[in-house]
């Protein structure tokens, strides 16, 4: 059975030992997908696909049929950047910046939401998944957090197949700087405490 490995965040690993992609286990049955949007520029909408050579012509036809307006200019810009050989140094720098931001968010959530939440420190990616103990619908919490604290997050229901209420939320640490992260978690903690007590 073919396996599609969508590894948009694989290059953003913060552990010393990077987990190898599934593709390294089988090059015939694992199709590997990646994105430059996460490692080069947000919303770049350019990615890559690693597949057996005999699938390339067939997949090219499918892509052309479903995505006639792919931007060749953006693709050429990415190709030119890759030709310069700067990607590895850029990704290394990005990992260091994101690691610092991740650690700042983990510290802030640990300190300010310790009685209200649990989470695991992510070893890659740009998000922190937080489960709240006494709140069962973070969509309702989002409304209150925006209105009272001017702070936002993505409610867990956005990742549910049927949009079922969830007591979880996703926080992004790639965009805000460290002072903004600390301020954001401070505001979120106030919103959580107030919402839990209402």
C-alpha cells in the first residue's frame, strides 16, 4: 500500500538526533511531500514531491489538470535560491530562532498555565498543542480571549473531522518574538482563569 508522507515541518527539528523520514525506509512505496512555505517564506506555496521516477510523468499530468495556474516565477525564485547553496545555513538559523521561541512559549505556559493545562514540548514544527483541564470548548474561550484580552489561538475543534468541541488549542511560536510570546501567554492565562471561573 502506498504511503504519502506529508512532512512540512521535518526540517524544523530541534532535537540533536533528527528522526529520519519514512521515505528512508522504502523508496518505492513512500511518497514524500515537503514545503518551502515553512522553511523559506510563509505563503510561498511552493513544495516538492519525492516519488519513484516512473510516477513523475503521471503526477505531472494530474498536477497540471488540477493546478493550471501554478506560479512559475515563484518556482524559479526558489530554484535560483537553491542553486546558491544557502538553504542549509538558512534552515539552521531558523531552527535556532524557533527553538528559542518554542522554549520561551513552553516556559511561559508552564509558569502561567501550570494548574490549567498540560502539553508536550514539540521536537519539531512551529506549534504548541495545549490541553486545558477544566474547559471543554476552546472555541468559546477564543471568543472571550479575543474580546477581553485581544489574544488569539486556534481552537482544537478546527482539527476535528466533525468540528466537535475540544478542550485543546494550538499556539504558534514562529511569528511572535519572545516578548510578544510572554505577553500573549500572560493574556491567554488571564482569559483561561476568567473563563474557567465564569
